[in-house]
C-alpha cells in the first residue's frame, strides 16, 4: 500500500513538473501586443541653445510586444486590451527576431532624421543635409541578397561606383536586367566587404496568398530595402539638435519628435500647459503618415493623463472608436501634416491656474 502511494505521489510530482515547465518555460509561436508606454520626449531632445526653457509635456506612445510562454498565451485570451498574433505573420518571410529589432532601430534613426528636417522647415531654420550612406533595412527571402547581405549592412558602392543615398541605388538598378552579374561593396561593423551577385526577378516571388503569378513582366532586383542615413546640421551651430532615444524602435514617433524639436527651437510654450501625446510617421516635408496599433496607443496615452492625442488622419476613426469603447476622456485630434498640429495648438487657450 505504501509503495503504491509513493508511486502515485511520484507520478503526480512528475506530471506537475512537466505541466509547470510547459506552461512557464516553453516558448510559443505567438506574439502578444498590448498598450505600451507614453514617454515625455523632452529629455530625449537637446538643442545647443534652446530658445527658452519650458515645462512642455509632449509624449510619444508605444505598443509593447511580448513573446509569451503558454501560461501568458492562455491568460491573454481573457484580457480584452491584448491582441494575439501568430509570430510568423508579423514579419516578412525569413526575418528573425534579431533582424526585426535591428530594422526597427534603423527606422527609428530615419524617423528622427525626418523629424529634424520637418522641424527645421516649419521653423524656417537653414540647415545642411549630408548623406552618410545607405543602410539595408530588409533582405527579402528568395532573392539574391538573402544569405549574403544582412539588415544593418551599409552599402558603399555598386560595380565600383560610390553610393551615398538610396536614390542612387534605384537609379543603378534601373539599368540592369535579370541575370546580370553585379558587384556590391558594403560595410558590416565597419569592415569593408564585397560580394558578387546575380540580379533576381521580383515577379517570381509569391504574393501575399503564397502564390506565384505567371506571365508577369520581369522586375530585376537584389532583394534589399535601402534606407538613407543622413547628417543634418543647422547653419547656425546654436540651433543644432541631437536626439538620444534608448530601447524604442519604429517610425511612429516622428510627429511628436518634430513637435518637440520645434518647441525647443521657438520662443513660445507650444503646449500651453496641456499634456500632449501623439503618434504618426513624419516625412521631411512635414507630411504625417499612418501607424499600427492605434488602439493600444490610445490606452497608453490615457494612462499618462494626456489631454490631447494627435493621430494621423487615417487612424483617427479607430482612435475615436477606442476612446468611446473605453470611455476615455481625451481629445483626439486628426492631423495630416505637422502644420495641422501647430495650427491646432496655436488656437487653443492657455491653461491658467
């Protein structure tokens, strides 16, 4: 009897260990997205000689992405503010988590560069633009660059000709045909490397349904997505701006960075005492583009008591629906350009004690 009880107890312990390990230590093929943070970008932006010291609060918003264990995956089904996705559906084929993280960091740098240009333009501050190189932001599976080039590599030359910006890459490719042999020079961790590649054909890649459409015209390419890296310098050194961001990636903070830079470069208090959050990509000409995860970012902004939330025009309907769903008392302001945001802030009254 005692031996039988010991066997049963041992079996229960073994089952408990297996279940516990499975729930808490085994990875899943899923990704959870949930509301992230809303962070004041003021400390991230530094102007050599700011026009005036202000107490403005301009906050970027984020979506937090988790790679859950099975326990967290099960729990996520009971939280209406969390979304569950199959991990492979969120990234291009062949892209690793490391590639994704590096791509997000590259896009953030490009976004900062765009924000600085947009802010200098609306503030009418003369600046110089010097292209530093072309960074690979994505390598497409099934194309010649796959397995040779990596996300983060910096292209410096094609067929012996120096390359400084992405427009030169596209112009160079226009003169090539599928099957042409080409030489590419690139830097990886400051080490200069070369590779011989044969131009591939984008038309042979499967579409979003996973099917290869026959009969399409040839579309030559290497299978890379290039992003410009540029140094932007104000002609007046006292107007020089630097941005230092830690552990935040992606392009969606572009608008809020542009507003913060503009705020520090101009004498008036842009926010007039309001707590302001925002999201949206930014182009050098000040155009604001749509982003993903707006329903999460609304929640993140509300958690930090934002009074106003600037959102791209194409995201405004979903943002408003989220505030109504959760009974959030926060003004959603739709913008298509940075000038739209500045005009709105110009016309609102100052908060007085």
